[in-house]
């Protein structure tokens, strides 16, 4: 449940020409189940295969072919439900959703309308330090994906690729608890993060493995609270924006759609419930079709599949195998490593980054490790457009660099030079320090001699520094430069101050 230390963000208010309006948003997120085989066939789910290469007879709707449930996909749905603190239904059932698409050979989709595998859950969406929105999950159901129609390969014909047909999807349906575009994008991001931690969906939006249908409506301030209190007619008519696969586009589409609806209502018109598409080139939504209701699809129980019954012991076994999830990991990083909430959020954003940091921080100062991972490593990776899994610097190598700083063998400046060498050339940090003569000068006599030489060569600057002690830093810089950055900075500061009588 929501931690009492958190406060909910305020709903986004949009000023129309005549009044202020608030947004009410609900999302249906389609997440491709991380599985090597499809939901009802053994065909591969590998992305990037030749068109129509990953198609079994069932996927192609060949006569007499019957679906067989993939147990692993069921386990992944249960695992996702548990990760979202949702109820697991021990008995669920599949239905046929009847509609025609050229890339859906069966003429119907096997889905779950009346008896989904996962019931109500919740997601805590961070909107900043101490601010979070609790979004309620209505249900998660399993269903098969459709194929892909391709319209840009020939001016006169369309082509169909059935590789995605039959791939397992989890449709995660939220309550209309989201109150702004940024919250909607953050909610999708939080679902993606949790599922990546769980290993149930890779969250690759570019490949279509995670996409969202966004339901948007507008209401006057206070209407949402009235709806929560039981007034079912308090909210406005919603429009659905289909197949959004970009956080940025989700926000832009909501902004446009909200203003479109406000303009209609303030002009005396009525918002029609419909399905719309977002055109990112024009930055606008456009009508796709009138919004269908469940009865339009003629849902009925799938005659080819028995009700799905699972044991509580199996659910408990899956629950016991769950990893530490993002919220718990972030809280532990704050407690165990003394990190700020912001730094902990950055480090736990991706499961691979969290694992990298923990390996670096093991047995070391957590704040120092976090600074090096976030500022040096992440900064360099971003510059090179690399993921953490592609890092040329291993956690062991970065840990050794930090150890060399802690032991006083190298200064912070030298450490940055060393990091760059390891990043571009590889190698053992300690060996590099020895072979390239990078070890920090700690010999007080040598440092004192360098300070004496600098003071003797700059008598005018000495007088200025004695009148304004802040100028002593100039001598420190000169000594560090003269020693190639190898002198111990603390020792240099102390000796300069003593020599200048400060």
C-alpha cells in the first residue's frame, strides 16, 4: 500500500477558453510475455525472423488444429500479478473475441474477458521525491497477439507477416486513476521496470513488445472525487488512443486529445466515444472507428480450451521465487548504502544497473560507489549510446579504481584519467597505475619542495594570498600541475597554508 511518507501529486489542470478542466486517464498495457514459444503453439517468438517463418499450423488456423496452453506463459502471468500485488484467480477461462483482421487468420482472438487469470492489484508510481500516485490495477488477462499488416512495400498491395500471430500477451488494465500525461508515461515506465525485474516482459517498445491503449476523458474539478464517491456519471466520455509505443508520444497524444475534447465541450458539442490513432508527424489524434463494446465482439467461451485451474501451492512456489522488486530495492539502497532517494531511483531504474552498482559497492562506501557509477560510468555510456550491459568497465575494475582512491594510491583527478584508460583500453587498474607511474605522491618532503619552489617563483602572488587567503588555491593548483596531478591534494593544501602563514 501507499507509504504514508508519500503524498499524491495534484491532477493536471488545463485552462480552456471558458473553464478549468482536469484529466482522467486509464491505460490498457499490452506486454509481450517473455517466452520462447507462443501461447497456444510451439512456434518461436524470436524477433527479426524472416516473414512468416515462425508460424505453426495453429497460428495459421489450419483446419483441425487445436490450441494447447503454454504452461510457462501462465506462470509468467502469475508472476507478473504477484509482482503487482494482485490477486491470482485459481480458476480462469478463455473466450473468443470475434473480429476480422487480415493478419488474424482465425477470425477471432483467444482472450479472457469474463474470468481473467489475475484480479485487482496496484502500482506505486513515483513522481519525484516524496510524491507518488497509487494506480489500481483492475485485472490482467492472457491473450494471443495478431500478426502485422505491411502497407509500405508495394504501391498497390499490402503484405501480411504472421510471425507475431499467437504470441502471448498480458493485457494489464488500470482503473482511471491517472491524472496527467506525465503520470501516464511514468505508470507505463513503472510497469516496464517491474516486469523487467521479474523477467516476464523485456519491455522493448521499439519492437512492439510493450504498447498501450490510452483512454482519455476530461471533467470539471471535483468530478473525479465525486466519481470515487459513487457518482458513476461524474466523468466525461472517454476516447481511446490505440497502440502507443513511446513514452514521449503517450504524453503528446494525451495533451492533444484533452485539448480537442475541451474545445468540443466548450463549443457546445458532445465528445463521441471512439477509438483514435496518434499521428506523431502532425502531433494530433484522428478518428479510427467508433468505440466497440464487448457485445460487438460476440464474446463466448472458447470451445477448444477447458477452464484453466491452477493450484495455490504452485502460486506460492512462484511467489517464493520472486526477486527483490524496484521499490524494495530502492528502499534498501537508501537504508544500507546511505544514498539519497534520487540516487537510489537512478540506480534501480534498470535491473542491470542495480546489479552493477551492488557489485561495485560490495565492501566499499556506498555513496562513493554511487557517485562513480552515476556520474562517471553512466555519463560515459550515455555519451557513447551504450547500455550498462555493454560497459567496457566491469564492476570489478571500477571497484579497484575506488579502492586505489580510498588507499590514497591515486587522487580523484588521477582516478578519472585511470577510468578513461580502463574504459578505452581495458586492463587491471592497479597494474596500470604501476606501469604508467600514476601513483599519488605522498612523500611530504617532495611535496614541500614543490611548494617551496612555487612560492619562491611567485613572490607577488604570495603577498596577494596573504592579504586574501582564498587566493592560496592558486598555489595548490600550480603545485598539482607541477607534479602532474600526483601530489596528495590534502597534503598540498596543508603545506601551502603553513608556508604562507594562513
